[in-house]
C-alpha cells in the first residue's frame, strides 16, 4: 500500500484512505468512498460504491472526471473498507453502500 495513508472511520466503518494518485489496492471485494480533502484536513464525500475487485474498479473508474469536477483543489482520496467474499456477500456490500449514500448524499454516482 502507499506510503501516505490514513485510517478513517466513516459512519462507523473502518476505512483505509490514500490519495487517488497513490491508490494501489489488491483486488478484493470492498466498499469504497471517494473524498475531497481540504487543506485543513476536513473532507467531503464525493462518491460511494462497492465492487468485487477494488483495484481494477478504481484504476478504470468512469466517474473520475466527475470526482475532479466536484473537488476544487483536486485533492482526492480513495477510502476502502475490505469486505472479502468469503465473509460477506455482494448484498452485504450493497447494504453498506446504500447506508453511506443515504448518510452523505454524494454528488457523484447518484442512484
């Protein structure tokens, strides 16, 4: 994983966050949250999603331009909450994604 990372609790879930440019995750099932981080360290949720392969998903995400458009300083971080398929179903990931989307109402990837 990247040298610059942060552990962040988002709505009670433990996420590991890295700058988008440093994102280098293993391909595991996970829920991800995309943050715009201000110079002062506060953050805004831009997007929430789930995938069975986090590395492949982030590397080729179709909403990257939307993230950049919605983050004035372009300081975008990817936060990952691993939910391995041997322990969690896709429905489990979708439930977490839905809860986070309801909580934060991100501007990207509206469902």
